[in-house]
């Protein structure tokens, strides 16, 4: 007998996502990655991809984080937060020009306040030598 794919309630997903961030804070990246990977496979919500990108960023695996951002942007090309996360990872790889191009594009767009704040902070960081 074939088992049906299981679905999780919204509340369960929220609790698991919070647990994933808890594991990131505790530097238990394997557990955090497992949680966010599972959630992203069950549900294509941006929040779960944000969690995965944060796992790889925290691990210092910036190339993997950028690859994941590109994958997600292939499905959701207008997601400003994932673009900002991609720029942030470029900065930590010393790829300031790539980061600046992404951030300048985002700065000229209407985005959520959270994205605007992150873009502003990253551009300011670049001006102050972040990633140099």
C-alpha cells in the first residue's frame, strides 16, 4: 500500500520553522537544515527558503546559499528578500560588484519595509568597506 504524502498544519509549520531558527542560533546546522529542507519540500512558501538560506549563511557556505537563492528566484523572480539575501552572500564572498548591482536594483523598486531596511543597511555596509 502506498502512503499518501503527509501535510502539516499551519501551526505545526510555524513551530517547526521557529525550531529551525533555534537550531541556527545554537549552531546545530544539520538539524536546522533538515527542518527547513523538509518544510520547503512540503510547501513552497518563501519563509522556508529564507530559513534554508539562513542556515547556509550561518555555516559560511555562501556559494550554496547563492545557489539556493537562484533556484528560488527561478520560481519567484520578484522576491525582494531572497534577492537581498543573495546580495548579502555575495558580499561575504568578496563579490561586491555583484552585490551592489542587486542592491541598487532593489533600492529602485517598491519593496516591503523589511527589504528596504536590509537593502539600505547592506548598501551602507558596502560604503563602509563590508566585504572588502
